[in-house]
C-alpha cells in the first residue's frame, strides 16, 4: 500500500538515510554496473510507458532536485563561480560521478560549457546515437540554480553514447 498521495516533490538529502548504519558490511560504495542497472531499467520503462521526451523530462527533473540537494549538502554557495565550480568538480571526483572540466565560462552572463569525463551515467556505453544524460542536465541545472538563485538551461551537446568520449553541456542563464 502506498501512503504517498502527493503531487509535489519533497526529496531531501536526509531521505538517503544513514548508509553507514544501514550497510555496515557493504558500505556506501556501489559498482557503476549496479547504478546503471537501476538507471537504464528505469529509463527503459519510462520510455515504454510514456515516450523518450517525457522520460528525459522526468530524469532531468529528478536530476534538478538532486542537484539542489547536492549543493545544499556539500557545496559553499558563498564564493565566486570559478571557486564554486572547482569545488563542484572536487566533489564529483569524491563521489565518483565524473571528472568536471570548465571549457568556457562567462562570469557576467553565467553562460558556460562544462565537460564531464568518465561520466557515471554513460562513459563506456555502446554508441546509440543518443544523448542519454538527462539526469546530468538536471543535476547541473539544480546545482547552479541553488548557487545563483536563478534558473539555468542545460543542454547536453556531446555524449559518450553518441560517439563522443566526454559529455559536454552548454549552460545558459534562463530569462
């Protein structure tokens, strides 16, 4: 029986629980294959149930929510954008999410191009001629929104799954 009769998102970092207490033997690390097993099975069901566009929208919205919480939990939003992105990159390495590189950054407009090498979501996938990192798009959007207090448009322009060897994201301040 489901008790969650709601329409709003309410995910908070605390919902992750106490991993140390709950997994005293296995710990907090999980192989990339286990993560992708969950992610790509979920993506497949969403595509079959809805369509690829709505599936990507759902994953992006979830990533945005996660990004806001990641920023609140781990990042210092009271610093300049270069230091903030450097800290984000360090945290991404610590969490084994990928290796962040700032390719382009306009501090005034907040337009930027970020790449992620060894991306958790797709590095090593076979070529499918798709961009599959909708969750990452949302994650960057949420992190930056929490940092800057404004919305961002994030579009993956290169992806391992469409033949590139990094994921590249074009990011623009919305509005």
